[in-house]
C-alpha cells in the first residue's frame, strides 16, 4: 500500500517582478510504499527539498497532485490529519527546538494536539527511548551536540505518532558522528516501528542501506531503483554533478584499469570481498 503518491506534480516559486516563474518540480510521478526507507538524492537546485516540503503540504502544487494515504494535500479539511501522519525534520535542529528542557520540547506537539497528560508522558518516554535520548530527558537542548539536538527534534516528531517521517537534509549540518547517530535512529524507527522514512540528502553513503533511491535532476526524477541499481549508473550520476559512494568509485577505477570487478558491491565488506575475488582470479 502507498503512503504517499504524487501525480504530475509541479511547483514554481514566486518570480521576481517581470520574470516568469521557473518550475522547481516538473511533472513528478511517484509513489512511496508504506513502511519503506526511501532516500532522495540530488545536487542543489535539483528539486529534492521542494519535493520534501510537498509531501506534508508545507508547499502546495501549482500543477498535479500529492496524496497522503489518499488525502489530497490541497484539501484544507485534511491538512491537520496529513501533518499528523507525515512529520518533517529540517536541516537546522535549532529551528525546531522550542523548549528549555528536552522532555518539554518533545511534549510540545502532542500538547498542541490536545493529547491527554498521561498519554503525553507515555509518548515522550517512548519517543526519547526510540532515539536513545532518555538519559538526556532533563537536559537543556542548547547544551547538546548537533547530532543529539537532531535526535531530540526527531523525538518531537515521533511523539506525534506519525506514519511517515520526512528528513529534509537533516544531516547536512552534522559532523560524521552526528550523522551516524541520526541515521541509526531513523533506521531503527523504520525497522522496529514500521515508520515510512523519506530521507533527503546529498550524502551518497547515507543511501547504501535504503530500500530505494530516487535521484532528482532539474525538477524531475532521473533515476529510481534499489541502491545497487542506481549506483551502478556511474556516468549518468557524474553527468548530473553527483558523486558515487567511495566503494563504487574505487570499483569503477579498478574496472577502467582492467580488473574484472562488479560495480554493485556497495558496502566496504562487499567491496573488499569483490576485489579479493577478482585478484584471486588473475
């Protein structure tokens, strides 16, 4: 079953006076399956963040449609329900943290939804446990690291009990440790709570463990498939100004030097095994 569906989705930002609006999304047709982990890649200006903000009605189409479990994002009567089902986590966690204590911040959204106090307590505890931040419950958010802050922001979204979480470049401002913390947290949510995850990123390595990778270019979907199907398209990716994972880059260079290795050994272990096997054949 589909969590989100887009049909011929178009979006244009307002233009300067006298200028024509330029489409940021140009007829995007796709469906995101419930419970899946989908990574959306693309260089700056490819339309990936515009696509992300269209998934829970932050941005509304100027053409085509977006449906969240069958609900039209342009139907105002469905807006609250759509936002409850699809939670957003943005690039800068400081823009999403509103309270002076971690547990109060996580409780903020359920309180605004009118959830009963006992239920809020349960949701806060569950959400902090889900992102391994229970030990920081009474801490001040501004004293946390970037990765910890982003996990608190994710916990705040989880407390709304969404069926889908969209992370719009949520790891972009983090160091490698912070990025790994956030990725581990969202993979755990996807695996253990069956929450649909849409991760918008420009870090290729974050896509290796996804169910599916969508590559955007010039407001359109350029490539769509499993990580192995997408990352073996080395030249098309480079033409779009994108790199490939380090493992694929190494395998591609070895192939050009005459070593018979596959391009779809994405993980470090798979890559090492592929090179070892190829060298043993020689």
